[in-house]
C-alpha cells in the first residue's frame, strides 16, 4: 500500500531529522544538550576523545536538521536544543507505532477468525 502525498511529504521532512539522530556522536550531543541546557563547544568536548572541530561539524548537521541552534556570547558560541523538533520526531514515531498496532490487530483478528 502506497502512502498518500501528505504522508510522503511528512516522511521527506522527517528524513533529515532522523538522519541527524542516526549518528552516535550526534545523538550523544543531543542527550547532553537536553540534560544540561546551552553548552559551548569547549564544554561539549570535555571528557570526549572527539576534537572541537569534529564536534562543530556534528553540531552543524544537527542545526541543519533543526535540532539545535546557537547564540553568540562574546567570542563563544552557545549551543542549545530545539525541543520542538524532537517533539516532531516523537509525533512521527508515535504515528508509525499507531499504524503498526492497527496492522498487528488486523493480522491477529484475521488469524483468530480463520
């Protein structure tokens, strides 16, 4: 069964979001930002074997997906989470879960009534 146009549009819009979250380092950055508020790149690299340059590249990928944003404070950039975008991911996954539940219920009813 082919999804309708609105579902395809939503899927295309969600793809960059999930692609950004699909990397272990970026997912860890999102977790750190969600737990501790805005952080500088220097603070995000503390305790990590990853360079500041690499962290910066990952933050820019997250920014392009709308998951984080930065503000400048003096010479420092502070990065913070965009919780609305995570809510979009949550809603998208909840809809997929609902669809699977519906299909599994149909399958169970078919098997039980056969």
